[in-house]
C-alpha cells in the first residue's frame, strides 16, 4: 500500500518552523484534500478501471492456460527427442576424437627454469 503522510511531502528542516496555526491548517488542508480527492477519483474511475484490469487479467490467464503452457510443453517434448539424437551424435563422433587428442597431448611435459 502507498502510505503518504503530510510530513513525507511537506517537511520543514530542523531550525526552521512556521507558525503552529499555519502548520495545523496546512496539515488539515493536505489530509482532507487527499482523502476526498482519492474518494472522488475512486468514484469516477474505480469501476471502469476495475473492468479494464479484470478483462486484462482474464485475457492474460486465458492465454497462459490455453496457449503459453501448452506451447512450452510441446516444445519440451519435441526438443527432448532432438536432444537425444544430438547426444548420440556427440558421443559417437566427438568422444573418440577428444579421447585420442587427450592421449596424444598427455605425454607432453613442460618444465620452466628460471635463469639467474
């Protein structure tokens, strides 16, 4: 929730204060104006905005349930088959190559000497 108090909007720094009567009248004016203007806006726009947001979230829910989730699940089913074929190809062709390269390069020894 959005909680806005008078002191959050109109803040007098330490050492600078207006007359108490002015401060109280400003506080009352701010509080009453905020209260009644919010009620007025809610009365005018509350029902139309509720209708708009209700339609929006209904469309969003409908699309998520009937389009997004089924598409994702279909994609995952199809990609699972492709990933198995890809995995078989990698293990068949690349594994022997990399094992052979590993055996070739495993006999290389490097030493570092520091000359003084």
